[in-house]
């Protein structure tokens, strides 16, 4: 299970720190802008896409997995 709220905040903060738009993140991760928006809002269930976004931003995805 994913800590959606914590991960969403980490994605928003890291993307802002990097000065990256959602379009830029889309290009780097291969994840659609709509899905990135859902991830940043803590909506939906996007484990594979979330992992790709985390990798593109240098976020450790496993830190947000709750057992």
C-alpha cells in the first residue's frame, strides 16, 4: 500500500525544487500529465506510474510503501 498523501507532497515539493513543470516531468518519466496531476493530488492507484515519477525526480519510492 502506498502513503498517497506523503508521496503526493514529496512529488509536488521535489518538482517545485527542480523548477520542473508537469510537462517536463511527463517528458522525463513517460507518465501522462493527467496521471501526474492525480499522483500529486493523492488520487487514484498508480503504483507503476508512481515509481516512474519517483525515479525521474530522484525520490526513493520505497519510503512511501506502508505495510
